[in-house]
């Protein structure tokens, strides 16, 4: 289930396929959770660099697509 968007949980990335990445600022190091279009959790990353975060998100999405097919 996708987290509610609020002050501490913000939309970080939305793909054309409908995958969503939400960043959570509740902890010292921000977590990014990735959700499938149906709302199922796919994976997470705790990377600190923007480009590393984006690479991790793309890897999680690509792995999920391969797993579904």
C-alpha cells in the first residue's frame, strides 16, 4: 500500500509506467520506497546522493518488470 503524501512522506519520482517512489524523512537518513502501479511495495533504498537514488530506483523498477514477465 502506498504511503500517504504529507510533510514527511513526499513524492520523489513517478515513472511513465505508473511506478512511484516516495521519500520518507522520518529518520536521520531518508528512505525511498518504490511501489508498483497496483500499490504493492517493490523495494527501497537509503542512498544519499540524488544520482545514486535515481539509479537504485531504476534498478528496482527494472527488476520488478522482469519479475512480472
